[in-house]
C-alpha cells in the first residue's frame, strides 16, 4: 500500500516536514485530506497507508476518520449537501426545508437523518447535520465547503439544478 | 511514606498519600463511589460521569495564605457549584467530599438513565449477568424507571467479531473505553479504538489481524458490561452456576494465579472447566493473564487423554489394570537395580518431582535423573535468584533490570506488562538481545549483539562497572572496547549501560535461553550452555546485588515448574550421568521423541503421561496421569514463589496424580510410604527436609493478604467473585545466598560463535501437545518458528 506515496510524494513530504520526526502522528489530518481527495472517501487501504506513513496503528487513524463528520468512510456523491437541522434552524423551518430537499432529490428522510443518503446516479449526498454556526441565517445548507443561507424551497431547487448542470448530471 | 493529606469523606476523616483521587480515598474508608470508566489499574479519564460527587475546598485568605476560619474556628468551606468526577480529582488538604447526598444521588440516577437508554434488556442471556457492574450499580444507584422512548433505542450488531476470539456486542457497550485503555496503557498494542462519536460512538478495530493481542481476554474481565465476550465462554454458563477454584497457570514460568470456573455438565455429568479468569495476586500477575493461559485449559478434558494404564502385550499397547501395571513396573525396576535412568519433565508439581527423586534414591538406589528439557543455571538461580520479598510491581526509580538473551513478551508475557510498568515508574531497562523484541520499546539502553556473543557482552558490562574480585584477571580482558569489537555493540553503549548498572540501587538480571549453544551434547552438560547464566550470576555477585529483595537473577524458564523440579531433584541428590546398558528408563511428563530427540537405549521403558505422546507410543508401560485441574499440588515460579493449586474437576477415567502413581510404585518396591496419603503430606515433608522450602506447608501457602488496589467482590469494579484470592498468595522462598551468606564467582570461558550459529527462539503461540487441544486457540497458533527479524549475525 504505497499508492498515495507514489502519486503524491512531494505533497506528503511537505506535510511531514511540518512536524518533528517523533511527532509524525500529527500529520494524520492533512494526509487524510489527500486520501479523501484521491478516492472520494477514506478507504480502509488509504487509512492503513496513512497509518503506515505516520507510524501508528490503522485503528488509531480509523478513530480520527470516525470522529470527524467531514471524513467519509463510505463512497459519497460527487457533491455533499448538508442541511443544518439544529434547534434554531428548526425554529425557522429547516424541517420543512429538509422535507422539500428529500422530495426534490428522491431520497428517504429517515436515511438522510441517520447518516445521509446518496442519489442513485451518485451525484448528490444529502445529510441532515447539527449546527453549522449560521443560526441567524436559517434555513441554511453547506454544499461541499460553500455556505448557502436564508433559503426557500425555490432557492434549493435553483441551486441544485445549477450545480448539477455544471457537473453534467442535470 | 509519602506526604499524607487529610480529607473528609461524608464528614469522616481519612489520611491518604498526595495524588490519591477521591474515589480511592473513599475506598480506604470503605465508601464505594460508583464508577464505570474508572479502573484502579488504568489511568483515570472521567468519561462516564458515574462518579460525580460534591466537593468542598477550604477558603484561603489571599493575604496570609492561611485558611479562613468560621465562628467555631473551623475552616470555612466553599462548596463547588457543580459536581466533580471523583475518579479524576486528586484530594487536597482539608477537602470535604459528599458522596451520598440528594444532589449526588440525583446525578447518579441521571447518568444511569442515560447509560440505559440504549442498553438492551438481554440480561437473561448475558454472560455478565450476575457479575455485572451495570446491573449492580443500577440496582444500588439507578432510577427505577426511564423517560426514554423505547422506540428510539439503537439496534446494533450483537455478534461483532473484533478478532478470532473476542466478540463485541455493540448494543451492550457503554463506551467506558476500559478495553481501549487496557490495550494502550497495559498491553501496548493499540488495536482498539473508538469509531464515530456521540450516541453512535462504538469500539472498533481496523488493524490486521484484528484484536488478537496476547492479552485480549483481560478486556472481557474489566468490561463493566457484557459487551466483550470470548468465543470460549460466551453463552456457556451463568456465572453463579460455576464453582470458582483457585489454581495456577501451567503454561509458563510466571505462575499466574487463576480462578477456574467449573461446572458439572448436565449432558454427560462430567465436570469441566468453563472459564479461566485471573485471580488477584499483586506479587505475581496482579489481575492479568495472557490468552494462552486463559484459553489453554481444554487439554484437561481432551478426548485424547489417557484414561487407563497400558501395558505392551504381543507388541501392542493394551489396556491393563493399575495392579498389573504397577507390579510390572516395580518388577522391572527392582530386577535391574542400578541400571535405571529417570527423566522428569518440568511441568509436574513439586510433590511429583520430590517423590520421583526419593523413589530413585530409596527404591531404585540410583541418582541418575535428568530434568527435561535440560536447562542451564537452575542451581545459580537457586543460589542467587531474586531475594525473598521481590515484587516486580514495586520496582521503580533506582532499579535497573538487565534483560539478556530472552524475549520476555514471548516467554513470560505477564513479565512484559510488569517490567513495562516498572519502566514507566522510573526503573531503567537494559535490553540486550541479538534481535529486536518488544521490550526494546521500553529500554533505556537497547544493546544489539552478534548472535552468540551474549556472555562476552555481560563481561563487558561487568568490566565497565568494576573488575569483579574473584575473577578479576579474566574480566580485565573484556574491556568495553574489546567487547564492542566482539559483539558489535558500540563501546559508548556498553559504557553507558555499565554506568546505569554501577549506579543502580537495585539490580535484577533477567536471562533467557535465546542463544545458539546446546546445553547438552552427547549426554554431557556443556560449558557453552552454562556460560551465560554463570556470567549473569557473576555480575550480580560482583556488584553486590545478590541475596536482597528486588535484586538477583530471574530466568525465563521454559515451563511452569522448571525451578521447582530442579530444586526437588537436587534435594534428593539427583545427578545426571550419561547412561548406557540400561535395563529400564522411567519418564514422567516429558516427550523427548516428540521434541525430535532420541532416547538412550533401554530394555524397558515406563512413561507417565497425560497423552499417548510419541515417547509413550514407544513405551512398554504407560501410566495415565492427572492434569493440574484434577488434583492438588504446588509449583515454584521463576521468582521462586511456591504456589498452591487446588483440585477443580473430577479425575478423568482411572488416571491418577503423578505423585500418587510414584507412591504406588514405591510401595510395590517395598518402601514404607503409607504416610503419603495426600499431596499435602508430601509437601509437609518437603518443607521439613529441604532447607530452602522451609515454611511452604500447604497451610502457609494458602494464606491471603489484603490486596490493594481492591478489585474483588467488595467493590464495584467487577461484579463477581472470580478475582478474589481465596487460595493463597504463595510463599517466595529464600535464595541460597540469603540462607548461607556465601557467594562466589566462577569463570567459564565465553563460547565463541561460528558463522552458522543460529538463535534458539521460543514463541508463546507455537503448537504444542497441550495447547493444540484448545480448538478456540487454533487461529493464534503458528507452525514453525518465525524467522527472527533483524538478527545481528556475526562471528
């Protein structure tokens, strides 16, 4: 398992150089970014390779992947849409907004609320999440790393359609 | 004693050492603060919140630094606004703790209500039921009801294999992390971790192979719920159905104390061992055992066991009566007066070996007995072994442990845990071997020498310390510079390790047999095989570290009673001389042919065994012996602690204890041995006649002491009684030098390796007659010795 090392030797070396030799484990997060970018999610093999690079047990790297919600341990869609459904958002109608989003994408709300669900064409993964720190601008969502705020159902349709058109899934 | 600090638990004063946490301070008063994640053998983490208590601290006058006093001249107490975790909060002078008031009770109820939101109601089929801290604490501290919606319970995998032997029930897990922390802090094998977080957090492993640490079974003991179970025990019995019998592990020389959970089967009415658990002995194994000891008990009920005596008739071994077999044995031993040789294995008890030696001395009139496998240096350990009062669990700053030519993890696994902990407390480990071992991780100095040069290295260290008065001239030649040249260890490292030894307050030298030299060649003991133990003995004598507690030699013996069998034979004057023209050969508990060796030619061969081994197949008479679980006896461990084990299950077939068979032979030979009615009687004679074994009568061996930290039945860390030591902590016998005060050094010229020299390596999980009977352990077993990695070849 040296796929990442072979493909990104310079990037990995640059990351490792930031940390003292006996603290290589500190490089786990940035190395996992590379893995997730390469495979779309953190594959077990990639986790083992990262563990090998920093010299810890694969289980320890797996714990990191499991802890952070932005690392995925399973294939996700080309775009990940996260709708905040915490209390302040719910008070401003995010539940109804989420209902609409599920209907629009043809997804099961229960699954979306329990770990997320991906459309059959693999274009979008929808997740219901807690607090993205934009309570005053609810309902809101995050697509990949971009925020969209003060949304209506129509806004959702438009944003999704534009996004899919851009990536030729529309 | 460390600084004592006064604290008040529920208004009762207790003085405890600085650094003690509230939970332990309360324990001193007999006050149990409920815990789940806290375990006295692990570092506190304060994760489960079960131990919340109300804490008050003295108000201090900032100007004077003195406590403020109230109208009654008592210190004013500022009570914390929030409850604090008793397991992570160290006590402070004048601290007040309330563990049972309404606020605390409310918190305990709330925490338990949370823990139970997703805990399944499968107590009726749970292995832990009856000895479960969650059950017990819910009864004592929990709410009688829940406000949680039953439909919101999580439904998770109930049979998730973490490895070959350990299963996780994800629903039962309460995320206390005791198992993860054990793997990390105690076993140093970080193959368990948390996955996800919050309500979905679960234990998992991604390691390859998964959870198959040498110590994995211990996590099922410390798990405070039934989340971790073993393939061996799960769903086989309820804890209260079992009878708990104190025993001693027979798989290595550590001598871990065990509790055998036994039950009479409803199916075939046979007694069987259902579970092996550690029995607390803070001087030996604390509360840990390795997986081989835990799962290696199945040989006691193996279908392959011998159940009747066998006698060779018309070339075939055929079943015979005891009467017939014993008469035949005695007849052959009697006729050939003087031309008999005995071999005795080092797994048998002290009683067996003692009586065997006595049978030869008084009945057969010869002293030609050898213990098998042959070991070198048992006489030196008898003389200069670690002094009485030695406790590896107490080693710390000022102690140096030199480990030479041995792999502690593979040959005495629990010593690895204990020595690692000693290193963490400040002891310095010098690990010398021709290859890397796990102990190198904890070493202050790792010395990697060329195969076969271990003896020269030890003399190099001795040279660096001082010259060694009795052998000054010889040692003088082994300067660090010269030894560096011979061994390949850099001179600076030899000097540095020598400096550590020179400055050591206490020194223990642990030696193994991982070297290339044969201990016996053509029936003769060799100097080459003995050179290393002699060098180690010279080192402890020359540096003044013999005959004191926490000082001296410790050998990684191959089996559970190597030292005891040697001592018993020596007490009977047994001496090995090469044999020829033999009329009879009497072998007890040893399988030389199965180990690839040849037997001396003999007209008649008697084998006393558990199984029809390769050696037994060649015998003229085979006598069926009992396993350790079916009889009483004692073993002497590597630290020379004599420990007693008890009969736990009924004998299989007509098999009898080794000492009893030997007694029958003796009586048939006309010896007046009627006073050996029990093994206790034999041990009483050993205690009375063998000077070093004075004070090892059964009653003395059965003495128990109060253990700290307590993990038995009177606390909340474990809900059952299996840890309780009710069988005795044993007696560590004095070393020879403690008895006679005489020590001497002897010189054996260090052997020189050849280019072909290869290491003899022992591994815990090699196939063997006994462990092969445990089906559950098969995935762990390995066929051939793994080619040792990173061996420094040389010569």
